[in-house]
C-alpha cells in the first residue's frame, strides 16, 4: 500500500454508503417502489419533448393503436419489444396495437444512456407509469362518454366497456384518435397488480428479428445520403498512451494524388481522408504518408503493466471497512489469499462503427449508433461550434459495443470531416480503428484474502484492487484540441464495489480498498465494458472463495450456500446447481491423469443490480494448454422478468461472452502502441469453441426489474477459472487463460511439487 | 470498363476498377442489404456471399475474380434455394432464415448475414449436419453477442425443415 492513504470520505459516511447498498440488496421496503430515477436530460430543457407532458410519451391513434415514444436504443437486447410489452399490458392493448418510433433528438424523450442495465430497470418503469397515466386519462374520457363511473369500466384490447353491459363500449381510438392528451405526466396513476399481467412475463417474439433474418433491417451502415463523400480516419495503427495521443509531424497530401477525388481533411492532429468512392477512401487512408510522434512509454508486457500499477503513487480509499479484519484473520482457521491480474479488454463490436454527418454553416444532421442521441448532440455541438438546438441526431442500430465504445468518437469525427470537407460524410471505421482506438475495459490487479472458521463460516474478507479510472474526453475532440484528456472522477464501477467483492456472502469483517492508479501517463483510455470491472473482480474474489472452501475441505457449492447473503443470492445459486445437476464434492478431488482433463466450477456474481450464478464444465488439454468451456449454466434473478425468452437468450449469450473473455480476449501492446488490431491478434470466441449454454431465468414478478443484460458474466467467467482448478489442482492468477499461460502454470506447479 | 456479373440471378454490369472488392460494389453500386462490412480482412464473415454456391468473403474478393460468375447474397437466398430445390415458386424465406426467427436466435443480427449464408451453403450439401460438422463449418463466422448455442439449434431446425420438405 502506498503511503498517501487518503480516505476520500469520512469513516462514518463509508459505513453509511456501504450500509445503504447492503440494505438495498436486503430488499428494503423502498426497493419495492416503482422508481424510474431521474431523467438525465430533464433539466436540460432545450429542443426536446417536455418529459412532464404525457403526449411526449404516448400517442393514441384513430385506428385504436398506440405509439410508445420512449428514448431507449435497440442494441440487440430486445428493448424495442420489451418496453412495448410493458406499455401494452398497462394500457390493456395487445402487442399488435402498439409500436415504437425511431429515435431522434427533439422528438424522442431524453432518457439518457441506454446502458448499465437501465433500459428496463428505469426506462421500463417510466413507460409503465406513462401508460398508467394514459389509461387513467382514457378511462376518464370513457366514463363521460359512456355515462358510467370509472370503477364500472373494463378494458380489453383498447375497447372500454361497462361491466355487465358490454354493448356500452367505446375504443381508445374513438376517445382520443390522434388528438393530444394535453395532461401532465404525473407518474401517480395506479399501476396494474403484477398478478394481472398478461403480456409482461411472457416470451413475446422480438419485433426486430424477422426483418433482421430477412436481411431487410436497416442498420446505420446501410444508410446513404445524397451528395455524400466516403470518409476514413487516418490514425496510427493502435493508440499509445492516453495523455500523449498522437501528434502529426508531417502529412504528404501528394501521396494520394493518384486517387480520384481523394483529399485530406485535417484539423489539428485530427486526420482523415474523403473520396466519392468508398474503395478510394479506403485506399487513400492506407496510402497517405504521415509521420507521427508517439512516445515509447507503455509497459513492456502484461506483467510489467500490472507491476507498474502496483508501484504507482495511488490514491487509496476504503470502499468499505466493516468490523475488524486484522483481528479476524489472526484467529481464523483457514485462510486463502492470492494476487490476481486482469488485462485490458476491448469492446470490439462485430460491426465497426459508422456515422453520417451533414454539417452546414448553421445546422447539422447526424446519424449515429451511440446509445444516447442527446449525448451525441452535445458532443457534436462541441466539435462543430453549432448551438445544441441546431444539431439533430438520429439513431440507427449497429452491432453493440456493450459499453462506451467508439460510437461517440465516430460521430464527432464524421462531423469534423463533414465540416472540413463541406459535404455530407459517411465515416466507416476500419477494423483496426475500432480495435486500436477503443476505450478499453481497464486492466486490474488485486490482492484478496478470505478466511473461515473451523465450521466453514466466513469470518473475514479483504480485497485490494488497483486500476485507473475511466477516462473522459474522446479521441477526436482531443486531437482537434477542443478538450484536454482527463480522467473521470466517478466512484461506482470504476473500482471494486461491494457487489462482486463479497455481497454474495454474509461477512462479519469486510474490507475493500480501492487503490486508484493515475491513468493518464503510460496507460490507455478506458470506459465501461459490459459488466464493467466485474470479470476481473470475480476472477479474484470468487477464486479466493473457492480456495478457502478447498482449504476447509468443503464442496464449493455447499460452502457458498452456508455463507449465502439472503434469499435472492440463494435462489440463483440453487437454480444453477439444480440445472447443472451439481454433485457435491471437494474441488480437485476427482482429477484425471490423461492428457485432456475435465473440471467443473461454480461462482456467484453480478454487476450493480440483479443476482447471477454460473456453473462451467471445461476441458483442459495439458499438452497444448488449450482450455475449452464445454457446457455452461447461468442463472439471473433480475426481479420481475418482462420477457423470459429474451432473458434466457441474454444469459446464453453471456455464457459465451464469459468464455471469450476468460479464455481468449486480451489487448496487447508494444512500448509505443496497441498491437492487437484485428480478430487474429485479438482472439474472440468462435463457433467451434462455444459452450453449450443453458440460461435459467429466476423470475420474481413482485420485485421491480433490475436488468439482465450483463449480470451473469462475472459468475460465468469465475466459474471457468474455478473449473480449471477442479481439473488441474492449479490456480490461474492471470487471465485470459491462453495456452502459453496454462502450460506455464502447469509446469510451474509440477516444478514446485518436485522441488 | 464495365464488368459483367450475375447477382441474385440478374445480369449486372458494374463500372468500377477491377481491384475493387466485391463488397463495395454490392453495397454501394447495387444497394444490397445482405453483405456488410465487418473487418475487411476475411476474418469475421460479415460480408459473405455465395459465388457459384460457394461461401466467399466479398471484402477481399476483387471484382475481376467474379466476372461472369453467379453471386447470391442474403437478399437473394430464398430464390437461390428455390432454384437449388427446383421449387415451383420462391418462398418468402430460406429455411435457415425461418429457423432463425423461430428460434429467436439472433440478437443484434449484424453477423447473421454471414451466418445464414454459411449455414445455407452447409445445408445445401448436408441437410443433417452433426454438432461437430456445424461447429467446423461455422467456425469462421464470429458472433460477439454470443448467440452460437441458439444458432446451432436454428441450423438443425432448418435442416429438419429441408429434409421434411419445402418450407
């Protein structure tokens, strides 16, 4: 620990903060309330629908259908279906009577980022409350029209009728038909009892799937606008240290003179090319001669990176310090401890980002896939100098980055290129742009110590984590000089939190310390990646948990069960054990001697909400070092499940992604720049290696929804690591579990046994 | 100088330099929605098309190499299937497309151009592939949403539908 230990909050507030989080998980009464949270942009108030008007959210049409006007972005997670389910159920319409509308600034409500599992958890609540308000208003109109009190009215498929006299009826369409509600959105109309839901909780087919399967779905990459040029970025192949960016020394525009219509666009150190033909733009970007200045100050290896983080002058903060860890460890019977290291990993969306910008002297139209149309408007205004209300942003889907990838940078870059070129520009990132200039999930290193008593009861848990923060500012604005590179200053999700460092268990003495590394100089820019930090945290915490169970000679499932924190963690643990037909035995007690050895592991984890558990069955080839996840079981309890079919598939996907990140994915670099620039040098999980996957949906319809898009990843990844120990009796202390690392670990263990 | 090729059973003449990768011609000159850019390196399968029935990465295939050949994109997959199976009429969807919908297999769906093109190629030769055969055939197609397990189910379902008749 460095000597500048600064508790950033007084101790009392720590306990308060920590206590509040724990209480939240113990289901305090407030957790049952329908809480949509604050609207991110509600205070901005410029050129956006007034969120306080019901008409900003719902329109009723003459044909007895409704448009649900929400601000959440379809990213393949099904939100364009699930939000409609919520609205339809609340309005007593069926699914054929509801539709959404494309997202556009000024027309769609500002619901902020579609991220952090908030789409359903908060966005869904707002849609539900708006639908309840709408139904209340419609019933009021119907009561007048039908001459019956509201209490005597019933609704089915948008037809309001009088109970006991069904001939007296009127449709929503007849009541309001394309006219405005002209009432405020109060959020206070009574919502349906969950036991009366007929659409929520059912596996409604997704709205977007048929068009996607037919090849008729329009992704952003399909759009073309008249008169546009094709743009490509010109940047060094692979970013260097965040603070130093990339400085242009010389550009030789004559080096692309032979390409028809190709020209260089430059603003400060921002460089790109445009051309009328796309292939010409690709060629020009490759051919343009540029000399760059990039300092050679990156660490020499992954190991050197983690050592550098540990040696840094960190700012240290208690996330939690409960009880007396020192005393508890001193009297504990079994103690497990270890160091665990995690790499930088990239977002790597399957489709490199694309954006179209048409920037004129007094206005701009932007097509972007970023998960916030209003946030994109903000940054485009920043780089173009145009006022906010002169920038219109339209959202079109691309393949998701599962976090803050390069959508924002791409939109800004397209805007700058359009402004410089004086024409609309379609900017398509190349694979190496996307791999090389992403914000990565930051590397992490941890020291973990967990102890139990002679009965296998956990007595102390201590976690020290080192990482730098997410970074603020994006490449384009930094290169053009409108923004200085900086580190973000948030706390949550930027270091160890309670959620994956012990919340799963009842822990009397519990200490979590965040050692914040200054991440500007000699590190990469960083941003949240699906289940931010959690795979690193659970790789460390859940392996140590397994290790202490092993020392206590207890089955890892039983050990977790007897230390479990509350019924919801227990629920997912038991669900996954049942699905996988878990047989209790001590880890590594069933080891084989052949070349290929099988192992099974279990783990618990989540992100900031919901509850996740996983079991992994793996094979380790002891000659090649190749580890394959053969079969995985994941469980999520996200509270009320809106669409179990979607959640089940989300869990299956998370099991594959967990295997990918635990076994394969790793950003590599030289002293100067990132070197993992394509799918050969940054290996993703492929079809041939994909596990069979089972998703177990633990539905608690009486508890508010809390998200299911990422909450089984941490458990899935750690289950694989624990399965490796079960197969080999050897702990892996760094991931991904590449063949070289696996062979080194197996050899190291052999050596220490014979020594 | 115009280059002649057949795309989705229609004769096309394309005026583009012969080194232009087929992908850019299909996307920009012919405005097709199936093949799409993913890596430009033949590593991911986003751009896959069938060239004379063989799955081919259009992002690295120069136009000159497909002169006079028959190219099928996702947009023309049902018609290609009808031709293969000698069906009287063109179905709305190829069985793999139907199966993807029935299984609700895809998430973002961007990689499914290549996934479905490759699966269609596999099923045209082997309508009852084993798990191992599917894994081998599909290994060159990346999915970052992790839908491989569902896609496996969809491919088998499509194979069954094909074996059982003409869906």
